C-alpha cells in the first residue's frame, strides 16, 4: 500500500463515529446479524442500521442474505469487506 492510501484511510477513520468504529471491530470477528450487533453495542436498532448503512456506502461493510430454510424473509448478515492488514490495525487504534 502506498503512503497516500494509508493517509486516505486514516482520514476516513477520523470521520467515523465511535459506534461505527465499534461495529467494524465487532465485524472483524466475522459476519453478524443486525440484532446481535444491537444487543452487543446496546444501541437502538435504527441507530445501528443507519451506521451500518453508512459503513456500506463507504465500502467497508457488505450486507448479504441467507435463506432461513423456512418460509419468510431471509436472514440478513453484515460483514467486513476484505481490507488490507494495515487498515485492520488502524481500526483498533
């Protein structure tokens, strides 16, 4: 990674809220449903959703669905996109 890419990512991280950084840290452990993220962060569901949406727009998080095997809506998961190691380290700083 170039120094410019590192600087750009560092600038991006500065704009993230503490909740968004926390969500990124949680998602480093693996994919998660929104309800689990709500419970883990002890934050209202709509607030978590709004913050996940922003992280999606920034291309840091992706959403995907999996069928439940039953009738009804599929389960929606959020997961961290593949990021270079230096970005993962910066998330924890």
